[in-house]
């Protein structure tokens, strides 16, 4: 029972950490091909700095 609770806690932490990283990586990736990037970057920039 304890292991099951710990597993779900660990998985939730991993999802919480990876999701913003995944969004940032996707954003940087699409940024290279997208002229719309400068607008969305202004929105994502404060979020990125809050994470880091």
C-alpha cells in the first residue's frame, strides 16, 4: 500500500516537472519555423523564468 502511494506521488512529481519542460522544448522547436514566435515568446518568457 505504501509503495503504491509513493509510486503515484513520484509519477505526479515527474509529470509536474516534465510538462513545463516539454512545453518549452516544443515551443523552442516550433519557434525556429514560425514567425508568430515573437508574440508567443513574450507570453512564455515570464513562465519560463518562474520555472527556472
